C-alpha cells in the first residue's frame, strides 16, 4: 500500500509544481484534501486556468466514490461513536477501503476495527503528505527515467483481484473497468464517476438476478 502511495505522491507533487502551484500550497492541499485522483485532476485544471467552480465540481464528483466506500463499511462500524466514525470517514481513501474490506471479510472477533482503519488511514495520510511535499519541493530534480506512475495501478490491481469473490463482484469490476477505459476521454473526469456508478449498478443487478435464480431453484 505504502509502496504505491509514495511514488503517486511524488508524481502529484511534481505535477503540481509543473502546473504553477507553490510547493507550500501543494503540501497544504495534501494535508486537507487527501485524495490523489481528485488532487491530480484539480492540479491539471488549475494549470489550464479553469474556473474555480469547475475545479470544485470536478473534485466533488471524483470524490463521490468515498461516499460509496463509507456506505459499504457502515455496517462494520455502526457500533462506534460518532467521533470515531467521522475520523474513519476522513481517512477512508481507496487503499484503506480495499484493505479494510478484505480484513473485515474474515470476520475476526478480536479485531479492533476502529484502530485498524485509523492506523491504516493515518499512516497513508502521513506518507502521502510527505511524498507530495518531497515531490513539490524537489520534484523538478527527478530524472524523467523514473517512471513511477506504473506502481499505483499495479498495486491496486493486486488488491482488487482477491476481492472479487463472486459473480456480481466480477460483473461490477469488468463493467466499471471497461467503462473507465471507454469513457477516459470525457471532460472533467466524468468517465471515472460514470464508470464507478455503472459498476455498482451492474454488480447490484447481477446479485439480484442470482438471488432470484437461487430462490427459483429452491
């Protein structure tokens, strides 16, 4: 997880400086936003001179997936206090959600779910912020031969594959992944949000159909 976050953070820092942002601003963005995909999108839009409302709307749409993550994990943390749930929501980024989902699926009775998620999330936050700061302050000195961007998709694929445990999961992954590629050219990263929503819908429909079929067979 951290091996993927660090190079991604470096790339984000380098990209932000190249787009004209100050290194201090980049670091503050990582401290407060803590969402790599939306930060990269915002940096690209800022560099192109986009209006503030376009940047904010794009970030909001890309980060809608975090609402889905929170809804998926809500049953696992419903017994925690409001403060603990709010803290978990603040650090529930892609990789933390993927690890937490896999761990919670094991149904370990002695697992402290709050400490587990917060431990993952705060570690990711520190690494992410530190990496973007390094990238912002010294990123211009990195040689072009350091092709670090491959680490993130490879790392998340390694998390995604074992999480596909049934047909609805496979349908959701194939639908979302296929549409993400097909709609990659849409402006403002609308393709990512559309693909995520379509993947969830496809997985839900597949699960409903399979449940109905099992009912008929019974």
